[in-house]
C-alpha cells in the first residue's frame, strides 16, 4: 500500500474482499449485513417485495404473484395496501434488499403480526396473509390498512434506521405517529386521536395531527422516520 494512503482510509483488495464476502451462519434465512437478506431455497416457494432481488445463485424462477383470490385482489385495488410481490421458486440462494433499509428477520410460531405493506420485504409461503383495516382509522386519517401475517414461518421486516420496540400494557396505552409505525402484535386494540386545532392545518401534515393509540398487551415496532403522509391533501 502506498505510504501516502492512510490505512484508515483504504485497504488492500484482498482485505476488502475478505471483509465483505458472503458469511455462512447456517441459517435458512439470515442477514449478510443489516441491509441484505439471504434466503436459502430447496425446491421451495417464498414471496418477496417486487424489485427487491439483488442477486442469486442456483436455479430460481421469478414471477409476479397474484392477489391470492378475488377478495384479496379487490382489497389491494381499493386500499392500495400490499406492495406488489414476486413468487420465487426453485433451489438456490437469494439475496434481497430494499433501498438500503434496515432488515429484521422474525420467525412466527403459530402467531400473528400486523405489518405495513411497504415495510414487508419477504415472507414464507407457509404464512397466511390478508389486508385488514386498522380499527379506529376513519376517513380523516386516510383509512389506514395493514398486512396481517398468521401461522408459522419467516418474515423479513424493513425499517429506516434501527427499529425500536415499545411495549403496551392495559395500564399504559401507547400513542404513535402512524407514519413511523411499522408493525404491531396481535391482541392490541387500535384507535385514532385527531388534533384539529387550527395550527394543524398550517404546514406539513404529520403524526402530531393524527396519532395511533394502542391498548391491550403487546408491542409496537417503530422507526425513526416518517415514511409516508397519512393525511390526504384532497383533490
């Protein structure tokens, strides 16, 4: 390495390759980095967010996934929830990412979780899914919908930055910005609180105008980022 180059700035090519090469941990679903998902398939089927494939080894086939029936197709069309998904089948190793977002892998054991469609990177075919309306979300809140995943299998959830998980208990309800709310556990009741003070009509709509309230026992996954505006600008 030239004397004029600081070791803190540059590294040799061999060191660069060694540092960033594929790591094998033995997991069927694993993270190559905090922002890269690796899925091992052995004549299996998984669903991924359309456009998230970065690379793959082996004999994998990709096709646009259907809506899962007429009822789900209508829900997608009417709500706009549920990002377009890809069916991936075959045998090989698949790598996925989503705009540099942080990835967390969770394994459901006959459990249910609710996830915003834009924050779901991939999930096992063994999981049942449906589009559900968040209770308490009226027209003024834009009608908030989420994806309900149920069963046993893997799900990869993305967040802008490190996710934060806050607990909810019957004695202590939790209030969140809908735009920063990524997912929540089964058994929580949701309602919406609206602050219709004049100041809320000035400037950008935000979570201070409409807040989600969670009651019950469970947890909520948040991100340090407001992903999309909930309030419609009209027109």
